[in-house]
C-alpha cells in the first residue's frame, strides 16, 4: 500500500511534480497531435470530394448538352460531338473515382454502364435522373467539410449546379419545341422559367450566408436574350439555332462560374491540408522539446532546492518549538509598560536570495507581526476605552450645563410657544446625556451616580420616563414597596430607560406602553419582575431569537453593535448586575421582561424613623420632570407625585388607581 502523499519525502514529491505533469502534458499533446492528424485526414478526404465534385460538374455539363441536342434532330453533327465529349468526361469521372477512393452512390459508380442503354432508347427523363444524381453528389461535398467556410462555399457550388440545370432544361425544351397547343406550351415555358428564377434566388441566399468564406464572386450571365426568345416560344416564331445559341450562352456562363468556384475550392482544400500537416509537425517538435526541458531542468535544480528546504525546515522548527512559545509566554505575563517587541530576537537570514529564503524571512516577519499585533490590540483597546470615557465625561459636563441653562430659561419664560420649544430642547439634551452614559457603559466605566441607601423602584421608573421623549404614552403600575440597592440604582434606571425608549419608538403614536413592576415568587431568590408591553409592529421569530441572544450574551462593541445601541447597552448593564432581560412577542406587539435578582433589592426600614426618612430622601436620584428640569430637594416629593399621577391617571385610563399620597412618595423617593 502506497503511503499518503503528505508523507512522501521532498525528493519523491519533486519527482511526482515533474513526472505526473509531464505525462499529463504528453497525453494532452498526443491528443492534440492525433486530433490535428485526424483534421488533416479529413481535409484530404474533403479535397478528394472536391475533385470528385469538379469532375461531376464537368460530366453534368456534357450530359446536359447531349440531352438537349438529342431532343431535336436539327443538327445531328452537334449531337455526335456532344456524345464524344460526354465519353471523355465519363473517362475522367472513372479515373477520379479510382484515384481518390471517395465512396459514391452505387448508381453513380455504375454510370459508364448505364449510359449506352440510355442512349439507345433516348429519353430526356433518364438524362434528368442521371444529372440529378450527380448534382446530389456535388451537394454532399458541403457535408464533408470540417471548416465552416469551406462547407458554405461547397453549398454555393451545389446551388450553382441547380441553377445551371434549370437553365439547361429550359434550353432543351425550347430547342425541341414539342407538339403542344399554345396554352400548354405557354404553361410549360412559364414553369421552367419560374424554376430557374427560384433556383437563382436560392443561389443568392446561399451566397449571402457564405459572405465570410472569402469565396470568389459568382458572376451571373446575361439572360436578356434568352428571356426575350423564351417569351416568343409559345408563338412558334423562334429559330431553333438562334434559341440554342442564346440559351447556351447562359448555360456556358453558369458553367464558367462553376469552374471558377471549383478551382477555388480545390486550392483552398489543398492549402488547408498542407497547413494542418505543418501544424502537426510543429506540435510534435514542440512536445518533444517541452518534455526534454520538463524532465531535464528539475534534475539540475532539484538538488539545490532540497538543500534549501532542509535548511528552512530546521529554522521553522526552531521558531515553532522554541522562539514563538517563549515570546507568547512572556507577552502574556508582561506588565502594561513592558516593551516585549524590542527584546525579540530575529533569526539570521538563510543563505541565498531565492524564494525559499524569502519564505523563511516572511515566516519570521509573520511571527513578529503576530506578537506586535497582540500587543497593539491590547493597548488600543485600553486607549480607546479611555478616550470614550474622557469624551463621554466631557460631553456629560456640557450637557449638564446645558440642562441647567435650559432650566433657568424655562423658569423665566412666559411665552407658551417659546416655553414649548425650550421643553423640546430640554428633552433632546436629556437624550444626549443618556447617549453619553451609553458610551460609558460600552467602554466599561462604572457609573458616577451611586447611593448609600436603597432607592425606590418606582422612583427609578419615573426617572427612566423623564429620559425618554414620549413619556406621556407610558402607563405605570409600580409596586411602591420595592427598593433597589444604591450601587445598582443608576444602572437599573438606565436599563429601564433604554427599554422604554425602544417601546415608544417602535409602536404607534396613539397606543400606550404599559409598565408593571411586581415582586417575584414567594422565595427570596425571585427578586422583582418589570414588564414593558407595547402595541407596536411586532418582531419576527428569527429576529426575536437574535435579539434575545444579544441580550443574553453581551456583544463586542463594533459597527454592527452601534446599529442596536440600546439593546447592546441593556445587555452590558444586565450582565454587570446579573439581571435577566428577555423579549417575547404578543398578539399586538412586544413584551420585555426584566428579572431583577433578590441581591439587587434592598430592605428599607419603616418610614416612621425620621432619620431614615431623611437619609432616603437625600439618596433619591433626581428624576427630571416632564419639562426637563431637575427639581430641588424640597420639591422632589411633589414632583414625583405629579409625574406619577400623570403617568398613572392623566396618560392612562380615566378609572386608573389614584396616585399614592405625597408623604408616601416623599418617603420612597
């Protein structure tokens, strides 16, 4: 059993690389030479067919003269001369068939034996049959041509023979002048003239198809005299000698064109055969030279290649087994300020400047590039995150200043239209601030807003509403007893704001978005559940599965992630605190379910303790009102009351539950 190819030695592979293509080349070249030889043989057969067709055309011409003169005893001497010419043409026909070896119809092979009986019992129809058989043989020449142009030219020769036969039959009929009445004679002459016209039309069509063959022009003879006399044949006033002279002029003209085309075909066929045989000879010589080079050159070059390959193998093993593993180990254990790449040792360049030496150098360059790329990527990630954080922090400062400025302008503004425009700017600024916070989340920065004590989940919902544009469409049903631990409050509020923004953005403006917050199951590990339900356009099953996968596994920050910035931020925030977020399709929209673990819920002492109440109030995240302002601590409870009332009653149903008392809101805030 032969070993696998990848286990072959290099010497064996080089031998296979040389020998197998050489054998394949020899096989292909042999096929080409054989094909060229077959083409040359086919060309010789076609040349023989052209010779037979030319001899057949000459024999047809003399048979037509013998037939037409035998129809009338006007000039017996002319008929005897035509018979002698036909006998000479028959001898040429017999000699051509014997010299070419071309197979013809059995009836044509017996033509010399059929002619004496035909002459003894003269019948024009017998001559017609014999001529038609010979013209059919001329037509078959076009089938045997391998070259398309020669085939088209041979087809022209066949069409030309048909035209000449129709002209000859009209000549013989006019010369014999059979005893017919005027009407029958006119019909017969008209039929023969129409047959000639149709044959000429077919000849012209065949010539038009063969324009690219380069065939010589076919000169049609002048038929004016013959047509003029043919029109008078029914009246019986045409002199037979004059008619014969005029009609023979046309027939001889077609025969001259036939000879010219036959000579051209014979010359082109012989030229093609010579060209093909020359091509066969040149191809055979080239094949031998290529085989000598293909076998001889590798023998000379192979030894040097083997030596270089052995050297490259030794160097590659040194890099793979020693240099690269050591370098990667040092890179993994190096500190942030170490310069590993400056200490890397570059292997010496192998002797020689051939491709194998270049491969060795390129291999070392790849090793260095891999190490440098790993270092660069680590540094780039740290630098890019720092840039994002710095830019987001700066943008946050500017946005906060803009919000404070808008607050001052809103307090001093009395014009309702201007005040409405300021409110819109206020909302845009709030959304800009949330975008900055998104950048901080994606960069891995911790939130700046933290509280020592737990924050009411209701307050976080209201704070999230103040961060979206279409807050008035939200209907909230929040359990006022639930509190979120202070270190996670800002992130949970941010997460809810992103989900609410998506719900309002991808639902019809006239529909409401429902928010409900409830405690989990009876066990302590259940935590709390927040549901956000919208009546939007819905999500397909495939897209829904993709989005849930994104929420379950935070994606890398790239261009694709920026297209779904909100959900990517939600996934990162959820992963940071162990929150589970999942989307589900409803009958008329989408439901987002946020499951807060019990570890994120804080236990708050009863509000009867004034010290605790003050501490809680100081730890409230200041939710922005519907006008975008950030209220003072003294007005926080009243602000939450109004906003909560607007969400639960004003923008919900008329029979919604009443808002909690101001003191209760103040205590939870």
